[in-house]
């Protein structure tokens, strides 16, 4: 069985490799987020192992990937030296299947790995988002506003899912480029701007629909739900 491993700590990586090899697992290590995203697109794995060495920011690329990754049955195990319940809950709520503090005993690590593989068929990934009249269905790649379909390209839908899954949070261009294109922000920057421009037009985002898409030069893009959308006020009258 093959496991995708994204670990930045060399000593911990060596330890994990030895433990997994002794248990009969093959490991493919990815040293960067970009290589990790590309590897998951290129190959299939039985399990994904991610180590989190520091507290994530609101715009953490791995959290964004967990929130918008394609629906599949590949379980995700997150490890971390951070004894922080908030961090554990954050990754679990974003889509990770298990969270394990390190250091840990090899026997527990392998037992959790086997348990995740046994439960793989019972995985329940987030597949729908309802927000301010907008409806996103990831399994069908369908986007609607109050029942009316809106045609989006696959990448437009992926960006929309990323933004709608984290309202109120600035998503950086780097996070979008790594999550959607598996490349760095300099390469994808102009393409991202074009996709954001098309999304604004196709979704008619603005006060009339109660949802706006903010742009901040140093932060990225943020989907913002207005308190009193104008069309809702008109309907109420």
C-alpha cells in the first residue's frame, strides 16, 4: 500500500519512513506544498499523511486544500507536535480523518493507519454548500443561485468552492495557485485575476445579491456576505 507523505521535519520523516516500511507500507515523500498537490493529482494513494509543525494561518494552503479537494475515499491523517485542541479541531473540521500528536508510539501510529483504511468506505466528505441563496454541489459540479443554474468551468467552480467554503477569510493568490493549479503564484497570478473577474461577472456578485468578493493587494480575495442584501429587502417589502 502506498502513502503520500508531506513532512518538513527531516528527523521525523526518517522515523515515519522506518515505521511504515516495517509495517509493509510504501512511502512517497513530497518536500513542498506544490510538489504535494501535483503528486496527488498524478498518482493514487491509499492514505495521505500530513505533518503540521506550526499553527496554521487563516489562509493555510493545506486547510484550503482539505476544504475544497475533490471527493474521494482517500483518508487523511494529520500529525503535529502542537498539543493544541483548537488546531486539532481545525484540521478535523476541514476534512482530515484523524489527528495524532507526536511523539507517538509506532504501534499506535500503525493501528490508527489501519483503522483509517478500514473506515475508508464510510467517509462522509463535504459535498454541498448553501450560502445567501447560492448552492454549490461538488459531486455534480453544479452551481446555482436560487435554483437558477450558472455555468462555470471546472477551475472556476474549484475557485468558487474555495471561496464559498471560507467566507470572511482572505484567500491568498498563493493558496489559490497551489490548491487549484499546483504551481506558484507568480506563474498563475494573471490567470487567477482573469478567473476572479469572470466569477464576479457570472455570479453577479455585489450588494444586489448580498455577497461581494473583496480584493486586497497584499492579502488576496475574500468572499463577504452582507448583512442586508438589497434583493432580500425588496422581497420582504
